[in-house]
C-alpha cells in the first residue's frame, strides 16, 4: 500500500516550561498538521469511494464505466470517462450545520472542453457551490449562488489538460471570503462575501443536500473527463500554509509539520506585557510557602490574594507556575523557590517549597453514598413550569422509547453470522458495517434504558417499555455469547481458550476487515465468553502493536467499546437484577483476564499509551466493579492491568507521574484518559491503595485549574492540532487552545462530572460540586438541541460560533451522542447524597426535586425557580434527627441566608463550603435558602481580557447577529460591572450595548461565550 493511502501520523513536539520536550500521542489524529476533528471526509479513490475519515460518509460511483486505473504519480486513481457521464455522489450529511468549509483535491483533466464541473454541492440549482476547472470564460472558477439571487465568484487561470493539479477552495464565513489555491499557492480571493452556509445547505437534515463530484446540479454540462485523487472536505477554513502542506506532503516522502506560531495566527494577538482586566489595577501579591514530602511535587495554589489601587475590589489573582514533567526537584529534603508569573504584569510571586521526609498521609475513606435513581424525581419549578432538566430529559426518554433494540443488536448478530430479524435496520455513523468501533452505542444504550427504567416510575407504561427493551437486549447478547468458543455443531471443532484464537478462515494474519466479504464469523474459534460487535482480532492486534486508523491492519479502541458494553450490562443488572446480564459480563471478564494476565508490563505500557487504539474507556473501573459485585479476585487483578503506568506513575518503577503530582497528561487525548482516572478511583475503593486516590485527586485539581474552559469542558487544543486533546502546556488555553476544529468534547465533560461526583464521596470539598454545577448547567444542559434530543459533539467557543447538533432520531452515534443518552436520563443522580451512617444529608444542587430517603422514612421536597431565582425551599415530610449540609456556592459572595420555618437563622456561610443545619426535624419543617446572584467575569488564565460573563452560576452568551472573526469587545465598570448591564434577572436575559445575552443553555443560534473585556 503506497504512502498516499495512509492517514499520515505527525507527531508534534513542543517545549514545556522546564525545557523538556513532550510528544503528543501518535496515530491517525493529525493529517498534514490538521487535527482529524477538522476533517469531515476524505476520498482517496484508490479502488473505491470510501470515506477514509472516521465519519463514514462513504461516496457512491454512479456509472459502471467509471473505473480505477493505475497512475504513474499516485498509484491507483479514479477515472471518469467523458462519454460515460460518470460522477460520484457524497452523503448530504457531510455538510449539515457547518460554519465554514474547505474543499481540496487532485484533478487530472484529459480534455480542455469548457464547462466541466469538478464538484457541485448545494440544496438546489439556485443555492449551490461549484468549481469549474475551465469555465466558459476560459478560466478556473469557483462560484457560489446563495439562493437569493446573489453570486460570488473566485476566478483564476484555467487548468491545463494532461497535468495533475491540486485544487483547494476555502469558504471562510467569519472573514467573508472565498479563496482558491492551485498547487498550494493562492490564485484568487473574493472578499466581502455576505453569506451563511445555511443558505446553500440544509442545516437540519442532509436529505436535501446534493453533493456531486464530476456533475452539475443545474443544466446538463460537459461531462468531467478526468482522473481524481484524494478529495477532502474540511469544516475549517484552511490557511495558505495548511493548503501548501497538503500539496507538498502529497509529493514528498518527508512530511512537513505545523509550527505553533503558524497555528496561533488565526486568533487576535495581545501584548504579553500589557496588564488586562483587574490586573491593570494590581499593585502587589503575596509570596507563599508550602510543604511537601520527598518525591511529591507541591500543590501550588492557582489563585492568591492581591492588592489593588484606586479602591478597586479585585478578585484573587491568577498565578501561572512552572509545570515540571518529573519530580527531580523534590527527590531529597531541603527547600527551593518557585517563581510564578501573573499575565500582563512584571509581578513574580514566589513560592518557598519545603521538602520534608515523606510521611504516609492518610487518604480519605468513602464517607458518602448516592441515592438510587428511583429515590429522586425531578419536579416542575415553583411556577409549575417544566425545568430545563425535565425538558431535556423528556426529549431523550420519549425518543428512547421509540427505538428498536434490533438496530443496536444488528452488528452483534452480523459478527456472529446470525440472521437478522425481519425489518431490522443497522445504526449509522460509528456503528456501520465497516466501522471498527461498532457496538459502542449498544453499551450506551444499555445504560440509558436501565437509567430510564429506574427513573420512569411516574409513567408505568414507559417503565414497562424500558423493562422489555432491557430483557430483549440482554437475552440476545447472552445467547450470542453462549456461542463463543463452542462447536457450531455437535462434535465439531472449536477453540475455547481465549489465548488460542487462530487467524480467521483463509487468512494468514489477524485483521480488522469488517466488510461483508472480509469479516470472519467463526465464533466457535473465539474462546469462551467473548461478546462484541466485531470478531476478537482487534484485541489481539492491539497486543501485537497495531495503531489507530482505517486500514485493515489498524484498529479503533476495542477495549473502549467493550467497556461500554460491560458497564451497560452491569447497569441493567443493578437496576433490575437480571442474572443473564451479570453472566454475560462475567463471561467477557473471564475472556479478558485470560488474555491480559499473560502480557508483560512493557506490552501493557505500550498498549495503553497508543493514541485511540489503546483507549480503553473505564475498563479498570468496570473490572473493579465486577469484582465488587462477584467477589471474584480475578477481576480485581485484571483491573490493575489496565493501569496506565506511564500517566499514573511515570514509569514501571513508579518514579513520579500523577501519583506524585506530576502533570503527565499534557497534550494527550482528554477523553481517552479521564475514564482511566475514574477507574483509578474505583480501584482505590476496592484495593485501598493510596496511590490510586492520589492519581485521581491530582488529576482533577490540575485539569480544573489548568485546562478548563469556562463552560466546564477541558479539551480543545490548537497545539497539538487536535481539538480532543489537552493543550500542550498547562495554563495556556489562549496560546495553545481554542482549536478551529471546536473545543470541549461533550463526553469528556460527562466523564469529568462522573469523576467529580465520585471524588466528592470521599472528600466533601465544595469545589467539587461547584465544578459539577458549572459543567452541568453550562455544558451538559447546553449540549441539547432546542426541539429534539440531537446533541453536540464538540462545543465551539470561538467568536460568533454555532453549535452543531446530531443524532436527533438516535440512529447514528458518535461517542458524545452515546454519553448524551446517559447524561439526560440521570439528571437527578447528584442533587443529594447521604452519609454512609445515614446521619447526614448533602444538598448539592438546587434543582426542583423530591427525595424519598427510605432509610430515614423521610421525604424532602425541594421547590425552586433556580437559576431564574436565587431562592430554594426544602420541605421535610416525616420526622428524624439528622444533619442537612447545604452547599454555599463559590459565586455566592453577596451572602447566603437561611430561614427555618420562617425564622432567620444566624449562620456564618463561607462561599465555597457546606453549611450544616442540625436539629430534630419535624413533619412540615421548611428550610429557605437565599443566595443573591451577581455578575462576575471568569478569564482565560493566560489572557485575562478574554473572559466569560456569569450571573451567579449561569454563563451568559452574547447572541451574535452575524459571523465574526474577532472577540466581541465590551467595556464594563471596574467597581461594579452590573452598572453596564441591563435586563431581566427573572428571565436571565440581559443586554450590553444593545446585544442580548442569554444563558448558554438557551443559545441555539450564533453566539460568543468569550468576550474581549475592558474595565474602566
């Protein structure tokens, strides 16, 4: 296979503050220096019209006389002969909801006839976007018709025949331009293009979009007589250097990489020496001292107190400290000084670090437990209206109830060579025939219907629907698993040992070929206990060094998929007691144990540090959980084999790593690693090994303080060039974040919330639930479409962004579509927690709800309009003596007021803490809490003037009237920013300079989450 058929793996190197080079993970994450999240589709045309991106937008060749021919320059290419009128169609879904678009591709014209069409994309003959290599006026032309009579053209010299040309057309909506490139060089630019892509593409459904290569949407034109190679569609406006790199990398063996300077130029730059926001009034900050044990890097505070001039009451000051990549500074007792920086100032606070002989510090025990989902129900608000929680929940519950389980079982039956039930239809997107991740949605589905079953006691018909679905799913998966490793026919041959799985029939190696003609279905050779939507080859290939990618010699995260299935089966078991669900999980656990226990440590380290290929979700969590359910020590043993040793401990000797507070995850794929950290905490629960707790605790602190965007998301790297990765250096979101491919993968926030809630069960720090509130309201609630359960993958946070929602009918799932059906069926799970001795109730979130505390024979009803009001009431039904701890949010700086049965209580409530209310409660007792909201700003750590506006816990997004490429500028009063803001707190709708600001969770059009703020 030639190099032109490969996704190109580019390893980006970057410098940490301590001058240590750190490498981003390898694999098919970056193609020509552009992260794969920016790529919509890629058609190499080397024997088929398959999409080589992970989006499975496969094309179709519409004429049998089109053929693939051998080409001297590119190997096998697609040939469209003129007399056959052949062309290629692409799925209309490829261009739904995009902000900008870039098209690139190689074309070899065999005719100089005018009017040939390279590609023509649009929703009608009046609203489309096309390129003519030799237009009627004799030149090369790209043209857009917006459907309302306006035309925009970009003209350049015509392409010559009998030569390969690389063509690129870039529509940059924020910059209002159309740019064309030929052979990596810009040849034309049209400016002042007043256009939105929804004028030429249907943004709700791909059904109305027509995408042709080699054919016009309008009148009959000259048929394209050409050869084609490597046609790509990007969702980002490529710059001149990116286009040039695509061109040059196609022609040279040595690949060019993207520089950090080049990546950063598409965002406005600011002086690094000019103080911004409150820092312009800052006069001094205090030095600090901290103590740490030998081997453990100190935890330095991200914020310290400052002194401001002119009577300004500024916030605590953000300090950016150096971020070592090992613990060499603390390997012996003594002391040393660390110097931090305060962006835009010459102030350099110092931290005196005292290193003492390491003492074993006790890690906390689990003090709290969660309530079952059927013990907490969501209520309407104080005015009787549905809350956003109920609104989003019902979108998902209603649609889940209409789903066909056979769609989620389709690829499992396919893998085992079993007949499909009449009328069964497969899922799309990442669960199609040849997708190596197929089956992942089934695991999410099992969890979602289990949660829906537990949560729908209010509607017995719905509950029965989900019960029936659970039983059908489990019965089918159980029956399929019973086939694995057993003779197909009595007396036939089989391989029961998971470690002895042979090559597929007629094959000489393991492969990931899932095509109808290439998939193996010899389940009797797969070992006892195996269950998946694909054969076992991918698991074995991972052990043998396979990387992530689309070829049959590459894989896509087999253990990630398995984790979803195992978690779903255990969720079904725990809500319904279905023994077959547990037996199926145990069977696969035994299969994994058999293979994993024989692998050397070096192999495990390699496996778990391979980009995407080694992504195992929370397999350590699942195996530890299976141990807790069954008490079989084999499952705890195999759970430990999923330790990511390099990230957790630095190396096999456990020299440093997260366990010793070293940041080992910078530049890595965020959602590949967050579930691993959750698994470490689960391992701590079951093994009581302090290192596991330290891994989880240190990771959470670093992530929230150094990698978090204001909505609660934690990924969106521009360096490395992958929106799904952590930035390359801590606390540099402006320098290295805000990827043009989007930020904040929604499933990463889903997992951060799970980790946060689990940590709180051990250590009741209010900062955990403050973060939980942030991510829940400002990302998870904000990730769902207005009129359907369609939801976001990446949430864009650049100026004038638009969210993209997908999977409205639950027929095709990405990872974030999968976690969405879980998130929106369990909103009630963290409102309340109870102490393990049942003597304390924690009230974490202010959500209208009813808690049935069965152990205490007490019901708690919370009535509120929060967050549209700063008030909530807790009414107790029943009697009992217990503590009620209520969260005093970090943003409640104007006070926190308590009344019990109408009487004002004298309390000392510290923002960012829990307040204890203790008495012998009587039936009818009412607790009233008021926490006045106020406006506040939250800045990007390394660029203080780029900030988000909050009202209490709610992020307010500017509702933008048109696309923009720069941050919206606002000027606010430095002593009271509310003086510059008008509006209605009850509706959470405000205006600044005539622009409306609404909660991000109510923003469905163009918006700006970050602003360029000046204080005066």
